[in-house]
C-alpha cells in the first residue's frame, strides 16, 4: 500500500518532521491510528468538489509566518477569548471556595492555598499579552 511505502521510506530516511508527526499521532509501535486519521481526512476531502484545493486550504491555515500574523489571526482571537473565559471561571470558583473555607465550620485550613491559587490566576490574567488581547477583542 502507498501508506506502508511512505511509512517505511520516511522511517528509513529518519525524516524528522515525519518522525515528529508519527510520535504525536501513533500509539507506540502501532501506526494504525495514523493510517485511520489519514484515511478519514482523505474521505472527508472527497466530499468537496475540488478535494486538492480543500486540502491545500487546510494547510494554509497553519502557515503563520510571524508572531504578529498569529496575534492578528481569528484563530488566536478565539483562543484568547477562551483563555480569558477560563480564567474568569477559575476566579469565580476560587472566590466561592474561599467563601466556603471562611464560613463558620468551614475548612479554613485551605485559605492560604486558595489565596495562592487566586494569585496564580491574577498573575496569568495580568500578563501583558493578555491585556493586549483583551484590548484587541473589545474593539
């Protein structure tokens, strides 16, 4: 099969990009997971009138030449929005946990740990990049 030849050739040549790909998507010595993934992508691409063009467009999405382009991409804006939401959720959960810890008969012993966790959340929220993204996302 074509896949087997490709696999053997790239393993023999010690193609670093291929080996990194294989390490990320295979399970041990079994390459079945990779083969299934490639087959699914191929079958899905066939549902487009120009499957080659669709596959090329998928690759172009990841062709980000520099950090500025990455920062301005719609993908990164979505990622940063999600990060901000997760940090806000974590802040709310920690505030609720602290309220419980400090309540009568609450587990006050956790207060110091909760304060440290809240500081981590605040530090992450305060990164310059985060502030810059928040400004971008509000406009």
